């Protein structure tokens, strides 16, 4: 009997530990009803997984990314925006890529800036940031961490030599729940975080590319960005899937704010 009680206590302790671990990374611990629902959704997942794989094999941008050795089809979204808006000038500049993994956008920047080796020019640095690990890209400095955390910001500043950047990129997306209003709020919150980050790291005259998802709450964001930049344009690159609500805000020529030096 004593052995049985000890075993039950250990099991309960393990459940508490698992629960705490789930909460620490922001994932709620599933109750029995949720677990049954998850199991049911997994049964249905086979069809959607097959459709996804079929779509990938037919996608011309997936094939093109493989042929040109890009890590993601999203590379072609950035290439289109760079070419259309001339985001990379002839003069050297620093670039920060937020949420960079797996590295498709950083690859584009490295190729466009001919940064095939670790550049000794302090005015020409490419910094990729992500909470996920990312394989090294020649000419790109990688900082692993949350771009909002002070320690991560300090690392970024040190890599940049405490210089402001000429181009800030964000192809980030929040974790979606499937609830429209919740997802719209999460999208806008993430965009606002990137804008706040730009206040610290983007130089006056610099540009920013920011992904957002149409959800009915983006008009306020555009209004705020037009106060901060000379030009704000909404783009949907050809490589963006037609059924996706994703779009990009291309913000050109950051203007000085009251708290910044002219």
C-alpha cells in the first residue's frame, strides 16, 4: 500500500511539473475535453497535410527557392519589395532582420549587399534575430533571443557598434488561435512592438518593411506609421499566396520624432 501511495504522489507531481512547464512557454495545459478535441483534429489532419504537400510541390516559388538555394519561398517577397522600392542604396548601411529564422530574408540581404564574408566595415552590418536557432549565413550576424528583451537589445547594439540601421525588416507573425478578434489583436500588438523597436534602432531617413494581416484593425497602424515616415505603402508581393490575408507595409524615409535628434 505504501508503495502504491508513493507512486500516485509521484504521478501527481509529474503532472504539476508538466503543467508548470506548459504555462512557462505560454501554452495552456489541456483538460480532458481539450485533449479529446486535439485527438479528433489529428484524425482530420491527414487530409490537410496531404493538400499542403501537394500545394508545395506545385508551387513555382518553392521550386525557385530550391533552385536558387534560398531557405524559404518568402525570399522572393522581399526581393520584389527591394527592387520596387529601392530599399538597398549603393552606400553601405546596417540592416536588422527581426524573426529571421529560417533565414530566407537574411539570405536576400546578404546577396544584395554582397556580404559573403564577415564584413569589417562597421557601417555595413546585417543582424538577424530570432528566438529559434538558425543556421549560419555568411556575412550575417545572428543574435538568438526575443527582440523585445533588454539583454537581446544590448547584444544587437553591440554587434551594430551602437549605430542606427538603415533598413529594418519584420516578416514575423503571431501564434494564431483561429479566433478572428484575438488574432487581429495579436497581429497589431506584434506590429506595434516592431514599431517601438524601430524607435530605438532605425535611423532617421531609414526604411522599414513590416508584415501584417488584414483584420480590420490596421488603419490605426497605418495612420501612426504615416506620422513617422514620409511614405507608407501597402504591398502584396506576387509570392504571397492569394488566399492569405498577409500584406506588407513598406515605410520609407523615417522622419525625426520629437524625442530624436535632427
